[in-house]
C-alpha cells in the first residue's frame, strides 16, 4: 500500500493519453489511493487526431475516419463510458484498387489482396500470366524460417513476387499504414505473418489453416451520432479536474527521492513519481537525456497526411460508387493515396440528395504537397476523381485538414528495439512508461489501456 501522496503525470492529450488516464483514475478512485493525477496537453485542445467539425448540420471528420468496433478494447471503453446508445456502425466493404487508370475490385476473399485459395488468383485481371504463376511460389516456402529483421515489402515479395506486390498487396498496405512499406518492418497487426511462415511456410496455407477471415470482416466501422469527438468529450468530462492545457514537456530528468523533474514550457518544473508518455514516438525521443534511448528513438519517423472531404449534390455524380472507396499503388501518379465513399458507409452523415467523398493525400517523403493551399489541394483531388468518375458541377463545400505527424513509421528492427527500450526504462528509469506503435484509433485505445495497466502493476508492487 502506498503510504504517502504521489503524483502521476501523463504527457499528451490524445486518445491514448485519455484512455490511460481513464483507467488510472478509476483504479485510484476505486482503491482510494492518495495519488494526484495530472494530464499535460501542449495545445489548447485534447483529442489528438480525433477532430470533428459540424457543417450544415453534418458531422465531418478532419482526423480519423472511424474506430474499429471489433477491437475488444474499443467496446470495453465505450461501454464503460455508457456510450453504447450513441454508437453508429457500418460493416467494412472491399476497397477497389486504382490500376492502369481504372478501378479494379478483387473477385475473391482475401487478406490485403492475398487469396485464401491459391487458384482464385486466376480470377483477377490485375496480373499478367507470369505474375499469377509467381504467386504459386508461396506454396513452396519451408517452415521454421527465422526472418524477423526484414521489411514487410521484402517479406511478402519473397512469397508472391513483385507484380503481385506492386499491383495488389502494396496498395492496400500503403493505404493502411500511409508509409513506404519497403522501409518498415513486419510489425503491429501484421506480425502474425512471421508466425504463419514459421509454422506453415506458405502464408496462403497458414491463412486457410487458421480459418482467417477477410479483413473486411474483421473491421466494423464505428463512430457516434455526433462524430468521433463524442468519445473525447466523454473522457474529457470525466478527467476534467486533471487536464492541464498549454503544458508542453521539454525534458525529463531524475530528481531526489526517486522523483522525476519535468521541464514544462521551459519555465516551470513539475515533480512526479510516475510518468506515462503518451505522445507520438517522434516527439518523445528527446525527453530523456539518455544516449542509448536516443539512438533507438532516432530511427522512428512519422508520415504527414492530408485529407480533403467533398460534399456534392447527388445529381453531380453521374458514376455509380461501388464498395467503400479505393486505394492506389505508391507508384501511381494519382495524388490520392486512398478514398472513402462516405455516402456508402454512413447513412446518417449524408442526406438523400448528397454524396460525400473523402480523399487522403500524402505519402512518405511527400512533405511539400501539404504546403499547398486548401483550394489547391481541393483542385488536385477533384481532378484525380474526375479521371475515375463523371462529375458535373462544383462541390457544395469542402473540408481540408493536414496532419504533419499522422502515422508513426515502425522501423525494420522495431520488435527488438521495443524490447530493448522497455528494458532500458525498467533498469534506468523505473516508473516511466511509454506508449507503443499505434497506427489506428483502435490500436491507440488498446495502447492506452496497456499503458495504464503497466503503471498500475508497477504501483501495486510499491
């Protein structure tokens, strides 16, 4: 039992930080512990990449588009907040691939374009005869291969060939991760592919053996009646006494009596016994003055991303919108990396006489494109869409957003580095915890709960 008051500080105000704060506060209140919880947000708002605006009575997302409702941690938090009655859901539909100037829909069940039955590859017109034959080499991979330090591109190209990668698999992966997959490791929700190779050799055999379902069936688009920011408002209300705005932490150093000293706004010091760092890994790498940690964190990058949401009168779109949108290969000349037909996904955000489309722009290394004006970005997106759809007239309105650090990029050696980072923290900085790689809102909610649990287990041992 803790015998004296201690201060817990959470650095950050995004969904990861607020989720961690929620579970930590619950634990403190339930056990009546003498802890002071503070959440330090550098800006004037909390929510991070969840940002909803209301236009013409419609709730438009400037940041994240949805939460995956099939992630258990997501529904656990929603139910804990009593928000079940506000939930709006829609099942994910297959996205088309923009290839050779037209949209192609995969005619077979798949995981990121990988067929569950090898012979289904002959049903698509996206590969040449040679490209389809190359897919069969996956069947001849041996079991128990150990290749943890490889990029996800090289890993999958070895199994299916370059044409399958470039035309089908890469567009889905690059769209999901918003990164150059030739630069990142096999991590996150895709790390299970390493285990499949180790156990079965063939990924297709492994997916079939484990009865893997199409990714579209493992995702449930989830939002709320008033947009995603509704969950931020609930968390903010619960944590209101603990949130401090305009508090940017520049450095953390060791103090006396097993305390840490936080340099806030370069003119204030806050003492804390425990610290949860819940900000992007590109931002926290300079917080701790440790050369060993800095060398590990320096390899972590992030990808800028912009979004353009367009509202059209229904009569302006002459083409049929099939599925939920499309993705594009990284080598495509399209400025759009992926697009969502919001009209087909959310019935509550559009009226019967309106079509709502959201386009994502910006790839790894394309920093300059986000420096364009809103009208220039809208023009680029509209011109790209007109190559695929018959559009007559102008949009009713548009919403443009830019995120300079949208998606964290996980380096090839991420899994080993993660273990090393936690080992260094345990040995040198006990009581400091960092969030993990989270490329989606659902993953960030999960990481917030994991972060809270790590801290709770730590203070239970005091």
